[in-house]
């Protein structure tokens, strides 16, 4: 399956259509400069993205769903492990309460 490379404007349109999230062109440029964005490549001064790389970037940076604000805080601060769906349940985080030492 061959993909056509996407310009930054096309990448923004793709992300909006696929994930309903709007990004600014300047934000993508900033991420290219400081890191943390989707993989890209340049030919001369032209920048291109692959759809697969954009999808992988979005999936890598998504945050897990939390059952409560307490659980969300714990996840964001590394106090509650983030489990994949295939992993066993972690009882300390099930009800939204986390014991802090």
C-alpha cells in the first residue's frame, strides 16, 4: 500500500478529519524544531509526513481514560500504573482512590 506524502497543511487536515483535533501549522513547526512531534522528512526545504507516522504519534501521545479525577491525577503523576487492556486489573486504581505514601 503506497501512501502519498502529506504536506504540513495536509497533515493538519488529515488529523482534523481522522481525530477531530485541530492543530496549527506553527505548532507542527515547533514540534519539528524541539522534538516530540510526528516523524517527518524533508526534501530540500519541503516538509512531509506519512499518515502512518501521524497515526502512531497520536496513539503514542494519548492519555488513558480515568474513572475519576483522583485516578486521573494518579495516572498523570505516575502514582498509578497504566495498564494495557490485556494486562490484569490493578486493584489499587479501580475505584479512583490511590494510597499515597
